[in-house]
């Protein structure tokens, strides 16, 4: 991934995020005061928005319901993303309730809705025309149609000579699917971008460096995000860089990993090496935690 600015195709989810900043720990059987905000979200959509913010062309293939279709399309266009949104007449747009505690850590309650109906029928070979990189959000991989689309898209990218990156997205969903099934679905990918929990689950290693090394040995490259501690970049079974985190006053960590991924991929497409791109991702992640929701302010 070298040369001038290129085009990124992201495949995955768009979601309506209901973000609740809790004023106190969640109380059972009564009320808990919160600051509640409606935001456009979805890991794939967030990643595309942060990539566009970083100065590259970002395309997004996703499936949404009729309920919020116009709003989401407008928000993506305003973020500089070229949306290819399949409007589902039978299922609503995915909805995520993000509960954010006083330490800015979040827990998600997810209704995948139309996102889980994205499949091979939604694919158009023209999506890859002029693209330089294919990125798959892990949420695509947790439905049978999504896995079929992922395999089809990876094969098309490989035929076109394009690299493929994957964000694993969710330890909970990976455990439900099974690690072996997840890894089999993304066979042919060149780069894995997990957080530490996902890296440990997929590699079987508890040490962050060992996890990064194992995953990079399997896929070629792996970048493991460590939250405020930064990230580890590995290639061909060896850690190349330990990039420190960027200090930030965290308000909401929703989408911080998506911001990292979008900025990282944009930097790679602009010609940055692996450590430089990892540093760019860390800077974007630090910016993301200072705003509510998963998109650039």
C-alpha cells in the first residue's frame, strides 16, 4: 500500500446509535440519570467517515431500513463518504444502544436489523473500480449472507490485485460464531486490525506482542490497538513498532477503534509505512474519544 492517495471500499454496517452517558453506575429496578444523544453510527460507516476525514476517497456498501435511510445517506455524504446503501423493505436499520460510564468505557446493546441481511446479491463489481484497498468490518461476518458476501468480495479483490483488511469488531459475536469459522471466512486477508481482547481471542495468546506476532504470521500484517496505551504493529511474525497512545480527555470511547482504522488505512494509502500509519491511527483514536458518538465532529 504505497503511492498517492487512493480509494478505499468499506463493506459492513450502518447503525443508528443511541448513546447514553451515564451519570452514575447503572441502577437496577429504578432510574439512572444519563445524557442521551442520537448519532449516526455503525463500525463500517464510522471507519469510512474517518478515512474520508483523513483525505482519501471512501466508499461504503451497507444495508439499511427505510426508517432512517435519508438521514444516514445525508450524514455519510456530509462526512465525505460515497454511500452505496441498499434499502431493505423488510428490516429496520441496525440500532445500537451504547451505555458509556464515567470512565468513558462503553457497553453495547445491538439490534443488527437490516445490516445482517447484506449479502452477495448486494455486490456490484463496479464497487472495486478505481479502488486501492478493500476493508471489511467484522460485523459483516456474523450473518450467513454477510459471510458469503465477504468471501465473494475477498476473492474479487484478490483477482484485482487489491489488498484486504479486516476489523474483527466484537469478541462476543466471534465467540458465538467460533474462532475457526471466523478465521476461515477471512482467509485471503492481508491485514488484521483487532483490539487487544479480539487479538487474544483470535490468536490464543495472552501477551499482546505474542498475539500481534501470531496474527501477523497468519495474515502478513496485524495492528493491535491497546486503548490509551497505543498500538502494536507487526509484520510477518515480528513486532515492528510499539506506538504510544496520545493523551486525551475521554468523554466517549464509542468508535475510537473505527477512527483508528479509518485514519490508519488512509495513511497507508497515502504511502505511510506501518509504524507511521499506526501513529496516525492513534492520533485519530485520541480525537474520537473527545466527542460523543463514533463519527468525526
